[in-house]
C-alpha cells in the first residue's frame, strides 16, 4: 500500500465523527483591495504578513478578504503545506481558499494543524485536477467534499496545544537556519571585496536551449531553489510535479548554471551538479572552456550580484519593494552584467576556501532540516494516533 493510501485509510478509520469540510466551515469570498487590507503570505510558515521579495499578481485590487480566525489554503495543491490560521485581518490572492470555521464544531487552531498535516496534504493533492506542471489545483468545491475527523472540542484543543509547541520548536529551528544561510551568503559576499578584475558574463558563458526530445526524457527532473540552488525535483520542498510531456523541457548538463528567470532577483539560480531536465521557462547558461562554474555560482548567488539582477527585472512594479508583477530577467540583460574573476593562479585557492566554509554550513543546514522533518513527521503521527483512537488525551 502506498504512503498516500495509508494516510487516507487512517483518516477514514477515525475514531471520531467524520464530516465533509464544507459542513464545518463557511467559504469567505469577499473581494477587497490590497490598499484597504494588507497583503498576507501563506506558505510553510502558515499565514504571515507579506514576505519581502514575494512576487504578486497583476490584480492587486482583486483579492480575497481574510479575517483573523479564518483558515486559508493555497488551492494550488502542488504547494504542499501552504495553509494555516490567520492571526490578523488582511488579503490574499484569489488562488487561495478562505474559510471561516464553525467554532462550535471546528476549533480554528485544530483546523490549522489538521490542514497542515501530512495526511491531509496527501488527500488534498488527490482531490486536485488540472495539468500538473502548470496548474494542479483543488478548488473549494472539491475540497469541501473531503471528510475530516472531528473530535470533541476539548480534544481538539489538547491536540492543538501539543502541536503548537512543536510548531514553536520548528520556528526556532527556522530562525537558526536563517542565521546560517545569512552567514553563508556573507561568505559569498567576500568575492566582491578581493579586488579582482571584473568580466562580463557574456564573455564567460553562453545560453543554451537544448530540448529533451524523445531521447532525453529519462533524465532526472531538476528544480531551482532560492536557498538550495539546483537540486533534484524529488528533493524539492515545493511538491511541484512535472507534466506528462517532457519533450520540451530543457537539458542542463553537469556544471551548467540554471536560472529561474522569475526568481532570479531573489537568488533562484544555481549550478547543476548532474545532468537533468529543467522547466522550459528557465535559462540554462553553459560556462565556456576554462571557466569555473563553481566560481560563477558563488558570485551569482552573492547578495551583491542578486541586487544587480534585481535592477534588471522586467515587470510591473519594483523589485526593491517586493511588488514586481510577472517578474522576469532577460537573459541578454543578465549576460551583460559583470562578475569579479581571479587570475588562474588564485582561482583554485579562492574556490577551495568557499567550498570549505559553504560545506560546513550546508552540513549544519542538512542536520537542522532533518530534525525539522522529524518533528513534523512525529507531530502528524500524533494527530493521526489521536483521531484514530490509538492515543487518548486527557
């Protein structure tokens, strides 16, 4: 039995009343303007004030109202875990489902953890429809038919309190991870203060547009993360799935620099450690012979270079204020930017130093991520144990 099927069977074998979501919440579908209600972000951290650098839609005047106490979930069911309880009034994109819990039946704090549990995320994805790579969504109508366990309110409160403590621990781990990432980028920043001559990227690399076709479809799928660079799609936290037709995907070879053109101004780029397939919307840059792709990656992921790129983002709005609409960087503009380049005699030593410091920090980040995953897994298991009657609470 698959993991998804196991989670679904556990939900369906709940020891408490099972009810469709539509019977325990009321959909809130009021349209408001961002000028009247501040923008909120909904992601792995739950519902928070708008995160800096988040790209917004073109229709900022056509948003959904969120009131404190509402539950919000991204209808894009490939955005796993992007949901939570709103602690303040605000507004979100129309792609979100906003729900007001019936407090006599569903405690908002319990709903917050229920919707963010692994079992519910799997079930939510199962109810989705669409072309997976472009838009895999579970709208409110379909979501409203998902049955969820409803223990007595006092049990819901106990579960929520227990899971709140775990979430707080995860918050502290996230803060530590942020400090480590800041230290890592500070290390990369040193490349700009070493006095090396600068060279335009157009003299160091070329854009390539090799498509997978029929012969390369078996290559692994790669994703580009703001924090992690290029990684296997299966290791990505976004949960994004690939479309059925991979023939138009781009081939990135080992050592290529892959740029997510919509997230470049936030650091969405990196070096491919192995050959694979990337989204057709990404740019693939291949260093010329004799050019170190490791050095290029360190420089391009430094805060200074990311700031340079942000100035060339094309869209409506300003990257400096985090309100760019449909942001993208033109590859021609990107290649016109310059990076510091050490002479060959110093290049190896500079890369070795960056590798050593970055490796130590990345190792600590991996341990933090593993601990966080373990806490999330045990927290979700606790919820399932309670709703299936395997664990009693006072």
